[in-house]
C-alpha cells in the first residue's frame, strides 16, 4: 500500500512540476485529442467514445493552461536551456525578427489551408460567403509570401543600409495600401450577411474550439503588434500588422459562425454581425492608414 501511495505522489509531483519533455508530450497529446474530437464532432458522433475524446481534449487543454500559467517561469527557463543547444531554436527564442519570419511562415501555411477549405465549401455549396473569404485568404497568402520571399532575396542584393531601409519602408507603405484594398472583400461579406445571412453552421464543439484558438491568437497578435512598434525593421512591423488583420477577421468569421450555429433572433444576429464587421473593417482601414502615414514620415526623415 505504501508503494502505491509513493507512486501516486511521484506522479502527482511530476504533473505539477513537468519537465520540458513532459510539457511537449502533453501539448502533442492535447493536439491529438483535439484533432480527433474535431473529426468526431464534424461527423456528428455523440456516443461514449466520442464523449471520452471530448473530455480528455478538455482535460489536456486545461493541463496545458496550468503549465503555461503556473509553471511558466520554470518551463521558460528549461526551454531557454534547451533552445541554447541548437542554432535554429536559439534564434527562434532570442531573435525577434527571425521569430517573426518563422511564425509568418506558419501563418502562411494556415492561411493556405483555410483558403483551400473555404474554396471547397464555396464550390460544393455554392456559398458566396465562403468564396469571399477564400479569395481574401489567398490574397493574404500572396501578401505574406511576397514579404517572405522579398526578405530572402534582399539579403543577396548589394544595397547600402540606407537604401535597404528606404525599400523596406516603401514595402511597409504598400502593405498598408493592400490591407485597405483587401477590406473591400470583408465589406462584400458584410453586405452578404446583412441581406441574406452568412457564416457556416458548425458543431458546437468545433465552434468552442475555434473560439478558444481565435482568442488566444488575438491575445498574441495584440501583444506582438505593440511590441513591433518598438522594432526598427519595417518588414517585421508589416508582418505583425498583417497577422493582426488576419486575427480580427478571424474574430468576425467566428462571430458569424456562432450566430449561424446557435441561432437566436435573426434580426438581432444580422445587426450584431453588421456592427462586428464594420468594427473589423474600420480597424483594418485605420491600421492601413496608420502604416501609410508613419511610412511616409519615415521616408521624409531619410531624405
């Protein structure tokens, strides 16, 4: 009996004080349960096995939250020690510009997947709503991809630091202009949802998971856009601003999906979607105008 108690005490201690390997394993297991739960939810499964996956997806997600909140200092220290062993991970942790580019590559891949998904839904169900967002995310992919390929290409160019800075500022200004232009697709989606509704009906579990992911993304996007203001690299600033625009559009589509999935008063739902869409469009237009204005001021200083 004593051995069993000691064993469970050891297990409990390890759960409360995880190593970096244990934290990584917990994250992988959490992602696996969430992926299975999403598939089961989309297929409409509600048997005992499905609820088992739902429960453990939630349990592992709560545990990841515990690791991040309570164990963050220890995990951060161990992560830094682990990252110092390899050049890539060390740059990822310590170099803000490098980290921005890596995360932009991840966001580019996610945008590509989401645009393919929306395009498939648009073609299969003749959905104008999904078609508009498929086009929006394709354009966002092109914008991100252009910035990333331009970042790689400029390293081989024989330009002075002043010339590189002027070129980066011009790229920053063009990104602001394009973000404003892309907003017309969101305006078209707002018209669509106001006239005849919008958003795709989804299972409740998928909506909850999307909401959690989107709000976490929003928190990181706000943090990074504030941090990028103090950064002198205008390409890094542009990538962070694009990520912020991507995130608040995701909030708008999430709101539309929640309205379509959970129902409620139709007139109120449309009015709320109209208000949310206008706020999102206003925020992106303001950010694009801010990028243009600050970029032009920076160019004047370079003259």
